[in-house]
C-alpha cells in the first residue's frame, strides 16, 4: 500500500510517499515495515529567521507557494510522476480551495498536466498546530482526494511524532493490530517547539496525557534563550552547537553558571520551562551590566547549562513515569529529540537503570517535522479502517491526543 502524506502544521512544507509492507505471519504476529519512497521537507527557516520565530500568516502563504513544487518533487523521487498525454479537464476545485487562490492555480496546472499517481490513500495532519497553516494542508489533501477519488486519513501531529520511531523499526503486530509484542504500555515523550507532553500509550490509538508543559515547550525555551543570546532561529541546534564547542574546549574551566531545573522534584508529570528562560534573561542582564559584552565562554556556559537543565528535567520525569506505569517501552519524538546530548544521556540513563525497557527514538532527520511519520501513522489508522471522505475532514488547531 502506498500513502501520500502531507504535513503543514507549522513552518515546514512536507510531503512523503510511504510504502507499507506487512509480511511473515508467525504465531499470529506479522512484521510491519515501511519503505520511505520520498520524504521532502521545504523549510521556511530563512523567512522566519528575521522574526525570531514563526509568523503564521507568512507561513500559510509559503505553504501555498510550496505545496505543488514539493508534491512534484516527492512524486518524482518516488518514481510516480508521469506527464499526461493530453491536457486533462479539471473538475471544479474552487469550493475546496476558495481561500487558497494561489494554491488553486498551481494545483490546477499540476492536475492538467500529470497523470494520477499510483497511490492508495492520502494522509494529512489535521492538528494540533497553527490554524492557518493546518488548513492549507488539509484543503490541499481534500482537493487531491476529491479529484483522484481517494480516501483521506486524518492524522494527529503528536501521534505522528510518536510513530516517527516506527518508520525504520520493524514492529511485530498482531493480526488485529491492537496488540504489539512486548511494546505496551509505553511511555512517550513528545518534545518539540509547540509541545512537551508525557503520554501513556496502552496500544495503537489508546493514549492518555499524564503530564505536559504549563507554559513554554522545551523547544520554545531553546528558541527564546537563543534569541536572548543572539544566536538566531531555530534556537535548539544553535544552543546545542555552542554547548558542544564550549564542552570540547579544554581551555575553558568548569563553568560556575547554574540554572534551575523547574518542577523536577514535583510529584506530577507536568513541566514548566518559561522560568528557565527568565533565569537566563536575568543572568544575561547581570553579566552585561555597565555595557559589558558576554564573552564567548559565558555564552557557551549558558548554552550548556540551559541544555543540561532541560535534559535533566525530561529524563527525570520520563523515567519516573516509566517506573510508575510499568512501561515496557520508552518512546521519544519531536524536534528536540534531534539533540545529540539528549539522545546520549537518555540512552545511558535507561541502560543504567534497567535492562528490560525497550528504548525507541526516531532517526535524527525524522525528529523534526516531516511527512514520513504522518504516512507511517496513517498506515496503522488504515488497518483500523479509520479513513474518511474529503467532505468530513477539518483542521483543528487544538486537537488533543488523549
Ligand atoms: O517537531 P518540530 O520540528 O516542530 C514542532 O512541532 O514544534 O520541533 C521544532 C523545535 C524547535 O523549537 C527547535 O529549536 C527544536 O525543535 N530543535 C532542537 C534541535 N533541533 C530542533 N532542539 C534542541 N536540539 C536540537 N538539535
Ligand atoms: Zn512537530
């Protein structure tokens, strides 16, 4: 089965073609394997850089401009792009794309000139995310579904971040797909620019949020600290690089910079990262009094300590949740999981504490927003017949996973 997946919940325009394969029944279990035929991400970082964050109406316009070129690219890479012999007659797309005039024009041109590709379903992120951005992707998917007469599979962005770990991991699934050998219950940590959530996963589609951030998400905290330190956008990779340079430079003695680990010892599973950002702000104000400039050493020390404070809180709470809920698996997902130190420290802490918990995290390039994770999630929904007609698909900026 081939799925065309679309993701536009924030500032990346993403389309992937994912082929799913079920094979080898063994005592009721089968292996599910994904073959990512293409996974195109068109980043808007250069556009949003000057604002220090994502500007929704600008992001929406960029999605409108980018979706058709990204689709062409994704189909071409997957070997599914074929010119039509004669110009095709286009049904009326206007009612579906009336608010996306630019996209409508581009899509019309594409549909006139190319044959329907050999795909079986369309998957699209419907939420949570930035409302105007979500709607562009959703309406694009609805128009394609209407024109090609294919079902749509609506996908929750947070669930997709969890399933990013399954894209390159073969999962043994039961025939009815609800049971997965030794996988559940799982504790999932989704940590990105918009979200920080701990989720108890009892099976595919069975989620309960057990804790989440009360203010800023961890990625948002990195982005804001980077802005304070003039390191550009997105902040996470910039802070990680400064911290890495600082740590590898033996000329610099141990830093005396200390930042708080918000809520680390509280008995709930919630987070709060805005206090950490404020602590950095006060520290920088103090260090730059009387027109002083931050030294490279001070900047590096602040980055390393901010990164470590976030990692400490995330590891502590995730492992405590895994213990309390007797988790068989810990699954990480979201842009912040691209962080090298976080990956290393999670791995070593889990190995140190227990040998019988499986640990899954996505390949680095599948941590930040992409459509391959949306396609993989959609396959599991398709197994449970959770497809819909284009008429019943809507974006929901505040969609919750459980
Ligand atoms: O999942 P994602 O691409 O988008 C959302 O759903 O929000 O996550 C983006 C976030 C940004 O805040 C970015 O600063 C952070 O992930 N990020 C990182 C790294 N790469 C991206 N944070 C820390 N270290 C990284 N290497
Ligand atoms: Zn995301």
